[in-house]
């Protein structure tokens, strides 16, 4: 719950005032989170025969991630669409794509945050509209179109370019950090430490007590 409340503060608070734009961002954030939760749970129910609490939480976070770049620019119903698509897309990223490629992502940070954020950034170029945010104007003071729904198809390409730059920075930066860690403290622990649990093996404290 604190995560959701914090996300409202971030998205709506980015308007820097108690304004109609802040209200629009708040509503978009709420709608996307709800739609993504339902989308994830529906696919999970269909795939596994039942939904799960973890699935619902993961779907909610996927929706919050996806709507963040778009929250100050889209109407409520497009926010629902973004959230729904994010919930379904991130579910398959976590359950299918990770298994296909076999990458190590215990917390599904890439499947939810990376994939959801990329999807949301691209869809911002589709659904952004000056009816919500009229901040972009020309020299004469006339409001300019923002996204595809406003008739500016090139914004989708702009968003794709921005995503490519962000991916490049993230990949290069991560590789540098991993290389430094590998040269100093190492990236992997032993199998025995993994079996014991890193809370005990590395920190000398028990973080998960399952006995009742």
C-alpha cells in the first residue's frame, strides 16, 4: 500500500500544484493500476486455473510503471488501456520470456519495470493529448499536438528513440557496475550459501522465519 500511495504522490505531485493536471494524473494512475491488476489476474486465471495475490500485486506494479510516463498526458480511458496492456504484457514477460531466454531475474525487475516502463513510454506517444496537457506551444502561443491521437504520429517514433537511448544507458551502466562488483566482491555466491540463504550466509541474520 505505501508503494501505491507514493506513486500517486510522484505522478500527481509532478504537476507541482493542486491543479486539474494533478487530478488527471492521479486518476490516470489509479485507473491504470486497477486495469493492470485485473489484466494480470485474468491471464493468470486462464493459464493456471486460479489467480494469486502475488500476481495481483505484480500486475498493479506493472500498471503503475507503465502509466508513469503517460500520467500527465492521457485521458482516463487510454489510461485503462495502457494498464490493461501492461498487465497482460508483463505477465507474459515474467512467465514466458524469462523462461525462454533463461536470464536471472529473481524479483522480475526487468519483466515488470523494464518491459512495463518501455511499453508505457511507447504508448505515451500514442495517447498523449493536448486536451490533458497544453504545455507544448509554438512561438505564437498556440497549443501543439502531442501524440498520435492528436494527429502527431511522429511522437511514437520520438518515444521509440527515447526508449532506445534509455536502454543503451541502462545496459552500458549496468555492465560497468557488474564488472566493478565482479572485480571486487564478486557477482556470485557459492551454492552452499544460496542453499543456506543469503540473509544468514552474508549478513548473519535471519530475514525469513517460516516456522509458526
